[in-house]
């Protein structure tokens, strides 16, 4: 039977508040002397990181692996070694923990590494300014860091992804502060980090906007410690006075003289918070808990100690023990406090009576019947606050007993607490070494706990907890697969089960089968394949990528792996044009042009869509590339067409002629395109002629880019008749087209004499009716009349009518004896006078 919960209680504030010391683990001989080390502790039951303090002497023969100057040792809260690694760079300035149990190590050159618990790390830098000035100190919190450079400037880093440091307001320091601390952004109203600097007798608060002197007079302060919620500050000055003030410096809440502690020897080592209500001050073998009203509790330890502030207490490491000191929770106090008459206490007493078959149980239940639901909730909450499974079960049994007397009660809280306690008891086991309290578990979430377990490679436990809590196993499986890939890397002298799995096929099959068996449907094989590639297992990475359903995840990794052909094939198979373009542009940037084109050409029909998309892109964005692609693929016709398209956009005559000649050359190299080659040859000759004509006209007349017909017309309009005749001859312009062109051109310039001479130069191949109709159309009816007589007799009457020569209409009809045509045209007469004349003429005809 476990000790009663009140055994470890100690009263403060005249018995109204109790604190308890819970021994978490016994660590006899597991850890070295804490006094010889610089230590950083991780909250939420996390590990300790220890580095030999080179300012202290160490006795010969006491060395352990962690004593080396350049080594950092990581222990769990139970004293089990988790990690040991060497540091080969310049002097370490500070190390600390992130929320995800990653160890951040910063050196004096401004270089910092973020280690996981397997020793893998990412390295970043604070930038050139920090490197030049050096870093003399830093404060690391869960989601960032503030570094103090040699030039006494503060640099802030947000997150652990290598973000660029931000410079805070100049604190105007002449010397490094005696002590300093930070309040993280999530605990500030401004949502910016706040730096507290002990300068002379006061405290300066610095953020990204201002530097404020808080005008205190009790300094200088050797210790500055903010509370976990950021609302209070504990300040210890050189005279040994401990001040507790609000973080806005408006209220002083307590003051305590540490020199009055009778058993304290030497200087104060640490000032830490026990939750948000009390402060722990430590010496070599002593920890003193200071309450709000300056009352104290003393805890003695063997050897040196190290304390870690928790949100609901304080964890203290001694030479042989790890303790948790915390304020007794309200629910626990209400049940186990001697003489308590709370409903929860009465319910617990009733359950104990029932277990002993005492009739007192019924009486007790009746007395709290109106508050029974509250009592049940109290017992459930108290069960979560207990460390020993024995008392957890008793309190939950009492809650279950009380539920039986309630008509309506939601059992969800009861079930959840039972599940939570099973999980907490599992991770508190010394081999796991995560002493997580219920409050901490509730604050950090189950998924965070599972992440912590996987970072320790405790995949089986993490998987079982995930299944037990109905959480998706994907995160665990992903980490397990990455760890399996690392452990199965072939080595020259590998031994053991994992070393036998050196075949990529075996490892791939093992991972895929495990995912299918455990339902890791949302695990990205691409992420696991990336890990395989990073450790040099390209073949395994390629095989794993075959199981990745999302091409958008497959393709980038394949490109990184230089699997260019496969990446392009996967992109094409996905049907995502944007993805295909992404691959094409990447390959074009990183491959030589010949290799790039050869890759696409060798793909045949499989990569035909990529080839077409490349042509579409290049046509709009990079015609030089399209030209090279056509040339490399021996596409003569496409090259010729491209040259013509480019020629159509050119303004420079010489460049256009060159482009057309280039097209002619490409066509001539294809025996099936002789006609096109001939056309291109004539086109280039025409462009050259037009360039010559413009030169002859001193640039006053534009010929370039006109058709043959338009060129002839322009020559005639500008009086270059011989040139027009020569163009007709050189380009074998048909007579009919030439006559029409010259007719229109001479009419345009009103050269009616020239037109008459032209019409008589030889027999017209187009007849003379077009002369008449065109002249009438252009408003030259009088000039058109002369050509009617040369037209076919049956059409003359109509043509005279179009020329508005009605008397000639009558005469023509009379001469031909065509009375019907006369009657027909008479109806179209413009006025009655002419109509009467035509009527008289018709009457005179037989």
C-alpha cells in the first residue's frame, strides 16, 4: 500500500496552503556531481543537458564521458543517458531547450545548432554582425532566442528555422549586465519579446520599440527570474534581498531576506519559480520555498542541486533523486485535507465505507445528494493530480461509485481521465523518464507527447498511445521509417537484425507493409524518400517514391535526386501542366541545352506532352530556346515556320530578309517542301527589291512588306511605271491581275490620259467593262463613257445607264432595235423629262 497523499504535505500561510514534495525518481550514482557542470533543463518533464564547467576544478579520477571539455551529455529526468556529442567549434556561450525538446547550442561566433535527441542537427548563424562582434551571452526560450553581442547589442531570433535575426532597441549599455532574463512574446501583451537587464541599481526593459528604465533602487540584481505566466518577477540583489514585483513594475508583492536562512551556506545558486505562486531559492545542498507572505519551507539534499521551473511546480535534481515540488491542487486538498467536509471528501469517505461494507456509506451519499455531481468531478480531477496509481484507482473508484447515484451524468470526463492516467503512468516509468503532470499534459497536448516519444525512438510506445487515444499513427510511422532507414544503412562490419536489412527492396517492402498494416494512409512517402536520399540511399528513395500518390510531392524530390527523366515522366503522368512546366524550367536551368533537348527527344511518345508544352511555353517566352529545340530535333518545317513568324514581327528590313532566307534554307532541306522553298525564295527577292525601291525613292515611299500586287500599285501611283512593268515580268504576274492593278492605280491618281493610253496599248485581257464600272464607282462617269463603246454591244445600254448618259442609252437601243431593253431602262430614269424622250423614241420604233 502506498503512503497517504498527505504524508509529503507541508503547510504554509497558517495552514491555508499546502505544498508537497513528490519523489519522481531515485538516481543513485546515475549522474555526476551537478556542481561541476553548466546545466540546461527542459520544461514539461524534459531532459537535462550538461557541459563541464571549465571554471571549476575537478578531482582526478572522477572523470566520466561527459567531463570532456568539448562534450555535452543529455540525461532523462530519471538519470538515463539519452545523448552524448562532442563540440568541435569555438567556445559555447549558452545552450537551452525548445518546446519540442531540441537542444540549441550557441557559440561565441554566433553559430548555433539545433540538435534532436538522436544527435542530428541543423546549423544556422546570427549573421555577420554577431560573427564580427562576437556573442557573450544569450537567453534561449521555447520558441526563440535573444543574444547579447560583444558590442552590447541585442539580437532576437524567432523560431528555429534559421530566421534572420532582428535587432532590438539599443539598450545603451557600457558594460554587460550583471544578470538578465526575457519574457517570451506569448506572455506579453505586446506579443513581442521583452528583455529585462540588471543595470547598476535598476532594471531596464528592452523590446523592439523602446528601452525603459524602471527606476528601481534596490539593485544591482544578481538574479532576474520571470514567473511561468510572465506576470511576476523575482529579483535577488547583491545584499541577499529577494524582491517579488509585478512584471509591469507597478506593484511590489513580497520581500524576503535570504541571509536569514539559517542553514544556507555560500552564495545563492538559483532563483526559480514553483508554479506562479512561490519561489525556490537554492544553495549547494538546500532548496528554500518562499511563499507570498515570506513564509518558507526548507528541503535538504545530498550534494548539489539543480531546479527547473514548471508551470505547476518546480523540478529539483539532487545527487540521488529527482523531486517535484508543487502546491497541493485544490481538488486534492478538498478531499485529503484533515477535517475536510467538502462534497468530494464526503464522497470519497462514502466509497471507503462502502468498500468496508459499512452502512455509513448511504448516509454520506444522502448528505451530499444535491452536490453529488460536483463531488464526482472533484474526485476525477483529484485522480489526475495524484502520482501513485494506487490513489488514482481509489479516487476514480469513488467517482464511479458516485455516478451510480446520479440519474444523468456524462461519463466522458471519467473515461478521458482514465485514458490520460494510463498514458501518464506509462511515460512516467523510469525507463521512459518523462515525469509529466496532468496539468502539463493538458497544456502541451497528446500529440506533443507522442512527438517527444518518437524523438527518443520509442516508436512502439508512441504507436500504442496513438492507437489507445484514437490518434492517427502517421507521425509515428513517418519517424519510425526515417529511423529504420538510418539504422539499416549498410556498413562494413554491421551486425544485428537491422544490419541484415541492407537491401533497398527489403527495407522498402518493410516500410510499405507496416504502413498498410497500421493504416498510415496519410503518410507522405516523399518525405521518407527524402530522408533516404539525404543519407545516401538513392535507390531506396526512388523505390519509396513509387508509392507516393501525390505527384507534386514526388517530382521535387526526384529533381533533387537528379532523376530528371523519371521526374518529368511522373509530372506528365499526373496530367498537371503546371507541374510539367516546373520540371521543364528546372531542367532547362540546370542541364546543358543539348542534354535538356536529348532528354525530351529520347522520351518518345511518353514525353510527347512535355515536348508540346515546352513548345507552347518557348513560343511565348523564349523563342531562342524553341529555335534550338527544333534544330536539335531536326524539325526543318517547324524551324522554317518559326523563322517566318519571327520575320513577320521584325521591323528592320535586313533582319526580315535574313529570316526569310533562313526559312527558305530550312524548307529546301526537306525534299517534300520544294514548293515552300521556291515561295520563300521569291519572297526574299521581293523584300530585297522593295528595300531597293525605298532607297530609290529616298525613303519617301514605303514599299517594304507589301505584296507583289501592292508593290506594283505603289510603283504606278508614284509614277514608276517601268519599275511596275519589270516587277510584272520578274515575278510573272498574270496579265489580268496586272491590268486590274494598273487600272485601279491610275484611277486613284486621276491619270485619265495615262489610263486611256494604257487601254489602247494592246487588247485588254480583262475587257473594258471593268474600266467603265470602276470609273463609275469612283465617281468618274464622264471619263467612263469613252470606254463603253469598246464593250460588248449587249451590255452597252446598261453601261451607258450607269454612266447616267440616257440619250446614249436611247441611241444604243434604237441602233440595236432593242425596244424591250429601252422600256426596261426607261423605268429607271432619274426624271420625267428623260423618260418622255425615251418614250417618244420607243414609240417611233417598230
